[in-house]
C-alpha cells in the first residue's frame, strides 16, 4: 500500500535519502526472515500458586490449559508451541529439580535449549526456603532468570518496597533481575495486568545479543508493549551513532537504524508494508516543513556549532548529535506504530498525523518524560495528548 499523497515533497525530504532507505529496507527484510527462523524457548517456573498460567496468558494470549502440549513432555513439565512452525516454545514447570537420567529426551532437549526463564513467587505467601532451592536449580542452568514477585496487588502499596527488598534478600536476587507483577490482578485494583512492560523489556534485553528479541516480541499479545523495548534499544543505538564526529557518517548510521526499526515493528504487527511507506514515515517525521522538533534540532545544532547556518538541509551533512539522533529515532518508532495500527484498521495516517505523533514522542523522549523503565501506560498517555509535547522554542 502506498502512502497518502497529500504532500508532494514528502518523499524528497533532505534529511532522508531515498536510495539509502531502499537499500537498507532490503537488508532489513532479509535480517527479519532469518531471525524468525530461529528457535526460542521461554520457561515459566514456580509453585502452582505462583500464577504461571496467568503470566503466559497475559504475555502471549495463550490459555495454557486449553493448548495441547508437545508430545513427550511430562506431567510436571509441559510445553506448548506459540507459532505454527514450532519455533517459539513456552515451558510451564514447577522446577527443574527432577531432571534425572531417566527423564525423557523431549524434556531434556527443551531444558538444554532454554533461552530465558521467569521464576514466579507468590507475593501473598512470600518466599520460602524451598523456593530459594528451586530458584538456585534454575540459575544453575546458566541461563538468564527473571524473578517475578507476582500478585503484588495483594500487598498494601506502602508495604511493597520493604516487602520486595526482604523477598529479594531471602532469594539472593539482585534488584535488576527482579520485577513486581500482577498478571491477573484484582479488577478493583487494576483493570489490566501489572508489570508486563518491565517483563518484556528485561526479556528483550536478554535476547538482543542472540538475535532472538524480535522472535519474542512477535509472539507478545500486546503489540505496543512488544515494540517499546525495540524502540528504546534503537534509540540508544542511534545516540551512539549520532555522536560520530564525521560529517554524514551519523546520518547514514541513524537512517539504517530507523529503517530496521520500522521493518521490525511491521514484523511484530505482522503487517506488510513497503519501502515507500518507510520513507514516507521517516520523511514526514524528520523533515516535515516547519515542524517543532525539526526547528528545535536545527537551532540546537547551530548553537552547538555543528552547522554554520540555519538551513534544515545542512543537517544531513553534519553530525546530528546524540540527543537528537536518539529522540528522533524514538519518535520515528512511535510514528511507525501509529501508522501500522491505523493501517490494520483500514486506513493510513495522513502526513500531518505522522508529524504530530513524531513531535509528541520525540519531545517527550528528549525532555526525559519517557525513559528506560517508564511504564507503558505513561507512554500511552503521551500518545493520547491532543497537542505536540515539547517546546516550540
């Protein structure tokens, strides 16, 4: 589907070289095809009361009790595929302490292929010595393990911080490897699961180096939550690229990052888009005539001495600067989500709407209102704002 033709200059914006976008689009597609052929095993471990089934349902939209398990898995350790090809497998187990020599080969292979594990603890009962020993057996596998202190909604708000600190001390877990969750919260306390964004962010970071982050994100039930860690990761990469003190080098690198990001977001949503749409989103976001973020970026670069004049087109041949590259990439990612979500509803965003979404999110990232760890509900609140966020300085 082609982008709306309400701005004849959209595809010739000086900040977005069309030839480079087209080249990178082909590379991005090849990378995604390869990534989605990989295998991923995610385990949910913990006592029966910990909420493993609720966690799997909240994250992946799969009712574990209604899905046929993979043949050969045991009563204690059940596994189901999340995709038709069987590339992504979820394991539900009380622990891995029963892996004796006589355990069947299917179970053993699943554990050997394990990529990440979530260990759930029922906050209502607190941590026990048995849970500490079970967690130690999971960690002994040498895989990343995230501890989810689940059903946190049952703990009074003013007691949660002390409760969390005490529980992590009992389990011997560092704060960076733990989150508080309520995968099936009491409706009166929260209308939706708590902590999904933190879980998704942690798993994405753990899977990034192995190239399996996209495979995980594509299976998540909430696509906006799935894409958020991908966008933040791209923004961090763009910050490094934007700091390259070589005229033009940063623009090439940042463009490549943003093209890959749009391609990844489309894959998560399972939406086919072409390179012209990617170019339209980037062109309108980064170079919409007279838009707030573009004007701010030009002034910021001029003040910093990066460019001698005030012409927008000169940015393409100058170092964008880390903060500008990072914020613009975050804004492009959110504009891509908005565009693809609307496309799945049967229509495309206009150029003005793309610019509006970009400006709001780019300024929110630049101003620090969205940071690593910012809950998804805060991000969505920015999306609902009626006017661009940030200074028309």
